[in-house]
């Protein structure tokens, strides 16, 4: 199925096609997966540029923002020392990775144990993984992203009490924290403050920042695949990185429709039904691409119950 064809299919027909696809046992197509990995390597190169590091961003660099392209952030000695020396992950370091979206499709999935058995687990935007949800979403977390707007709205930009934010992060144990500090000028101060807060509490958790050029390159890549959005989702960014860093990629919680494949209505997230800003992301378009990649054996999309 071509992505353009998928995007023109009515939702009910898409669900029928997806259910038909489930009859087949999914197997990774190594040739297709390696070809896709090579494309990503040429455009994006996550093993070298996913995070802002001392190696790819030397002292004195005038770093350009992702969307505020006229804005420049000078890399001073104080900022330089909070970057890792080099990328902590390298190509195909992990055999099986799970990227966890926050979709309502995860509710009652009983996929928690399967997710926790992955070698490496990516999560998006501080999702709850408490006892209430663990059977469906698991607990293991190696990297979790945080949208700075969450820090602004829920934790008052960390300008007042900081312990509530620190306590939330402890639920992810030793997971690394990943933020888009250089997306725009508003994000920078609050993102860097996260590092200072964790240092103040003597946390062992690492804090990393997306390299803005990596995010620009990933957006361009997906635009060519038909994902037209003001901004691609954090989930799509993590899936893109995982496809370079992992041998095999499994997606859970990615389903951009108000009904599951059986036509039953589901909540937007597995933990609430708060909708995103309209027109900001292009979730159905992202899902069309994931389904297309699933059918080619590049990655596996999980939408059913795990046993």
C-alpha cells in the first residue's frame, strides 16, 4: 500500500485493511529496514546529531534555533559543560526498541510486560506510568521527552517550588531526560533549568537537548513523505531516531483516530481525553506512514491486545 493511497482511504476502509494485515504474521524485512536506515543516515544521522554534544557543537559555536532561525544562541563555557562529550548511543546499539505513544489505543491493551521486555524504551512528554497504568504501558523507560510547555504550565517554569517536578521524574528512575531546548528562544531557559534542578537534587538522571539541525532535517525528511504539519510530533521524532539506533523497532500507543480498528471509540490519550491544538500536528498522516512501514517490514505497529 502506498502512503498516498492510504491517505485517501476512508477511515472505515483503512480499519478493514489494517485488520486484514493483522492476519499475516509480521516479520522484519531486513533489506527494506536497512534501506530506510540508510536514507535516515544520509539526511539526519541520529548517532552523531540527535543530541547537542560537545563534539558536534564546540565551545564558541553560534547555535541557530530550529524555528527562530534569526535567533542565535552562543555556546559559552557554562553551557558547553552541561552537554555530553559525545552521543551516548551509537548505531544499532540496541536489538529491540519500543517507542511508546500516548494514544488511547493502549488502554486495556495489557502490553506492559511486552514493552518492559524491550532492550530500550522511548516515551513522550512525561506520560503517567503509575500502578494504575503499568499493566497496559509498562514502567521501563530509558529516554523520556519533555515538552517545555509542560514545565511552564504544570511546574511554573521551575521558578518556584522545584521538588514536585523532581518527584515526577523519580517515577522514571534512571531514564534520561530529552528536551527541545533550541526549538525556539522561549524554550531555552526553562530547558536548561531542568539540568540545574536535577543537579541541585543530586539526581543521577542525564539531561540531553535535541540538536536543532537534527530536528530541521527530520522535519524535511517527513515532509517529503507527505507529513505536512506545523510541527511533527515528539513520537515521530523518537521513531525516526529509533530506526537508526535500533535493529528492530516496535510502536505502541500510536493511533491517530477516535476509534480503534474494531470501530470502538477510544479516548485521545490512555490517561485522559484532552485533544491537541487543532492543526499543530498531522497525526493521521504520521499513522499512514507507520502503517505503510509496517506492511514493508521496516517497523511493527501494535494496536491490539498483547498476550
